[in-house]
C-alpha cells in the first residue's frame, strides 16, 4: 500500500514555497522587456475575497478592444503572477487586447474549486459593460495550473450561461488529478514534476474524491458530460511534459464536441518551456499562435464552434 503525502506536510510545504523569492529571473532574451507595457494595478471583488491584478493595455489604449484574463501557473499553490509578465506584454501588444494578469488565492489558503470560482468572478468583472475595454467577448487562458483554472472558468461559464467566453487558451495544463504524477512519467518525459505532484495535489484537493470533479479533472474518467457549446479552445501540449497525455485527451474531447480551435503539440520541450529558457524563436511561434487565436476570437464571425 502506498502512503500519500500527509495533509499537514503538503500544506506546510506549499506555504513555505509561497514565502520564497518567487520564480527564477527570466532570461533577458525571453522576457520581452523591449515591448512597452502600459500597466495598472487593480483590485477585483470575488466571492472568495478581493484579488489583485495587473492590467496590460494594448498599444493605443483599451477603448473598443477585447479583454483576455490570464491565470498564472504554479501547481495551484504558488503566488508569483510576475512570471507571466512576458506573455502578458506580448499578447497585449500582438493580439491588441487588454490582458488582466490575476493574482488568485492559492492553496491551501483556498482549496479546489475556490480558485476557479475566483477566476470566473474576475472574468465576469472584466466582461462588465462599464469597463474601459470591450468585454462582450472575453477570453481566458493560462499556463500549467492557470490553464486548468481557465478550463474550469470556461466550464462554469458554459453551465451558468455567462459570461460568453470566446476562447479558452490552455497551455500545458494539468487536467487529470485522479492519476498520480509518478504514473504519468515514462520514456522521453521530464521527471521534475513527479516529486512535486503529490504536494500540489494534496494542498489543492486534499479529498481524493474531489480530484475527480469536472472543475479539477476535466480529462479524468469521471467527467463524461458532452461539451457541445462550451467555449472554443486552443490547447497546447509539450512533447516531454508528463501532462501531455491528459492535454491530448481533453483536446480530443473538445474536438468531438466541436469546440477545438487548434491543438498544438510543441516538439522537443517540456513543462514551462516558455519561462525556463527555451529558444526565443520557439516561444515567439507559440505566442504568435495564441495572439492569432485571440484576435480571431474578437471577431463576431468566430461563432462556428458555439
């Protein structure tokens, strides 16, 4: 019998990691610091308390332009939204949308599905007509845990009928917490998420039954509801990532529902490639794909999968 990580240990480790100095300094060539960023800090009310966020305006200002809600990664437990500054400034500049980089509440301070609900409330705030941008077709996305939260936002918005999510961007997301990280490892895959997975999963969803919930594991075996009508998706997986298989499963599920815009499987790289020093040209190619989909999502004719 395998003994899991004790809850007290997972929670303690998560809180200790949150007190760390943050993500490693992004290499200069992939920080995109040469792209000007007009930013403003805001505080957004949610059902689970206020959250801070940084708003990145596109060139020429936000008026009449779309809005994209970005949710950072970190295993659902880390609180370092600044690691997404490069992608936020890139998308604001190249997709021409306002980007809201959200500092959602991590676990164990807020367990699943709390962060999904927070992110939905932020997206509803962003979609409100009184905002300085056009919130009529909001998009939502994120990397790693942020991608999983984005999938949850799209699911809740679909179930509840609002807001009208125009696109979900899922960048190497964990979408099946019912499978232990150690069993996802295999030939050609990176190992570094294997020892972290049990701590992240226990802190975020300590009840194993909760890990099968549709908002936690949409690629898991328990969620079989047809997804016709859910927001269209761009799903990006990585060849060496232990999360690749579940990302592919979810992409296939979305495709069967007519809700897959594109699945991109990035060759030769693993989890977090865009913040861990992959070649700039590769990152630019992926970011350009995302930007193109965001631009298309802002066009009313982009309703074919809805």
